[in-house]
């Protein structure tokens, strides 16, 4: 797979886009996601710079559209009219439901614009990986993340806003490292993904340089003091190692699956037996750094609107049209940028129907692809499994699913695209 770029040119017919141009378009997409147009942005207000109109940044939208057009052109050369066949049907249905939710949303225009941008981002990730192949896509992602890591480290002594400065609404953030990102939790999650990738390449190539990059990524993650990422990183790595060992033989895989099922049953029984204590803990606004107050508001809204939700993209930056406007008492909760739980936020915005579609497209089907044994690609699938575990659990305390061009959401899309690329590689014979 190392020559995926050259293979792309061989597979193309007629006047082919040069492989370097397709790679440049994919790297531009990654830079838009993992760097953006406003690195080192100054923080203002409680949570950020985003507007309350939902109109978005025109330049950002234009850049994404330009990259999207380039990747569509590459896909047309490779697949002809079957361009969007690389996007899972379940994911297309989820995006369609997001568009449909404009019918009952308080501000339909916001839903349509945000769902349109989401369609562009989802398709760009899928088309880019399909054009270049899983291994080459991972290599380009690695190069971008190494660049981000180096810039983050260099920025700490020379750029004041690379740390959280005094004046934050939450004083505990002051001094935490955020690098070029807007918030330390984003920097922490990107550093965690970088660490997992470098650990994969260190094991693959037995390289001290990759180990040094792993240590640098881990060190920056520690300095962000992002508790969620720091807690999930070793767990995801452990799951990846278990996957790499157990998926060599059907018997080992079966044993691990049974053990995981037992653990889930015991955990569910523990939660059910301590429901009262957990409920009291969640009712305390001071728990989970204030997240519990948002969760309570989300649960109240879900109970009142269980089926359809408020409409995609309506959770924040919609002014008084936010679904939680009448369900919170603290003003800072009203201006929260997301719900700090991806599962609850899906239920709030796209309801039980959208939630079911999302779980099918983003959790169940990717897990099915990961569950299949594939000895030829076992190390890479172990890395993708680590990504998958990290993101699925990350959404218990943060909101990543369907979050526009969020770094963890895009990482999940790239993971799904790589899994599909491993499952259905395109050959000369299949294209013919």
C-alpha cells in the first residue's frame, strides 16, 4: 500500500489528475480540520469566538468546497459515476435525516447550512481516503499531526495565547497548554491521536525517532491537563494491543469478546444497583467540571422531545433558538458550545430516530468491520480500533459526533474510511 498514490494514477483513465495534486487536496483538507484558518485565536467571552447567527465563516466554507471539488474530480476519474458509493449508505441516511430536521427546527436556515457543510466534510474524508488508500492517507495524516505537534511545542515559549491566559471564566484553565488550538481539550485529544499514530509507526519500523515523537506528543498532552484524553489514551492503547494479540486466532478473539461482554454486564449491574448515588452525583452542578448541569438540561429536553429533537446543528450558536434556552438557569450553560456528551447531544438535536441512525453508522457498523479478522492488515486495524475506542468513550464527556469539522469527528470519519478501504480495496480487475 506504500505506492497507493502511484496506483491511483495507474487506475485512472484519460487525463488523470497527478497523484501529488490529489495528495495536496487531501492534505489541505487535513490542515483545514487540524489547524484551521485562525490558529492561536484569542479567546473572548465564556466559550469562544463563534457567532450566534449560525451563518459560519464564508472563507472557511469556500476552502472546504474547493477541496471537496478537487477530491470529487479525483474520485470521478477512479470510479466514474459511482463517486459517492464510497460513502456508507448508513452515513448518507444520517446526513439526509439531518437535512430533514430543518422541517421542524426553530431556524431552518441554520440547519440547512450546517448540514450542507457536514455533507462536504463527510464526503471529503471518504473520497480522500478512497483516492489515496488507507496506508497513504494515514501517512499524510501523520505528517500533518507531526507538524502540528512541532508548532505546538515551539509556540509555548514565544506565543502567549498558546496557554490559557488569565481572565478565563474557569480559572482552573489558566496556564494549561493549548498550542494553536482554541481550547486545551482539543489540543489534548489531538496530542493523544498523534501519540497513538507514533506508537504504531515505532512498533512497525522499530524507530527511535518515532518513539521520541510519541514521547513529545504524550508530553504535550500531559501539559494540556486534559483529563479526558489523558485518561482514555492508555485505555485505547491497551485495547489496541489486546486487539493485535487476540485477533490472530478465532479462539482468542472469542475469549476476549466473551470477557468484554461479561465486563459490560457487570458494569451495567453496578450502575443499576447504585442508580440513586449516581443520580445524586449528577445532580451536583460542581461534579464533572460543571457538565452535570448541562446533562440535566439535556435529559429534561429529551424527555419532552424524544422522537425528533430540535434539529441538527441547533444546540449552540443559535441565539435564543437553542433547545436548552428554557431548560437551564446558569447563563454560562446557555452559552456552552456543545453538550459535553455526544450521545445526549444527538438525542437533543436529531432525536431518537437520528440517534439510531448515528449509532448504526458510527458505532455498530464500524465495530462489525473491526470485528472481522484480517491478518494482512492486523497492525493497522489495531491502530484503527484504538482510535475507535478512544472516540466512542471520548463522547461520554465531550461531543464529537456530527460536530462540523471537529478534530475527533473527522478522525472517526477517517477511521471508517480506512476500514472500508481495507475491506474493499480497488484493483484493476474490480474497476474494469
